């Protein structure tokens, strides 16, 4: 296993500001090329579901407030 990488087996992942813009798979995932990279708009609703692997990403603090 590559150092600093992990196999993404979680089906629910909490993400923060440092993870934005969010895409799946994430760089720290061991299987970064398991499916095409897709950007997920987690800021809009506070959560986003990857259409390829089904991982639910939840933004810490919820959705961003609108202008």
C-alpha cells in the first residue's frame, strides 16, 4: 500500500473547506483511478452523492449560506 494513501471503503465521508472543490475519488484514496473523476457540488446542499461509487460526502457545517 502506498504511504499516506488509503482504500476508500467508507460510504459516508465528512469533508471540510480544505477538501473543496470536492471530487471523487479524492487524492488520498488508494484507488484514485477506480472511476472517472467527478466534481461534486457539496457546497450547495451540504452533501453530495457520487454517481459512480455511491459514496455520500457530507460537508462539515452543512451547506454554505446563499448571498
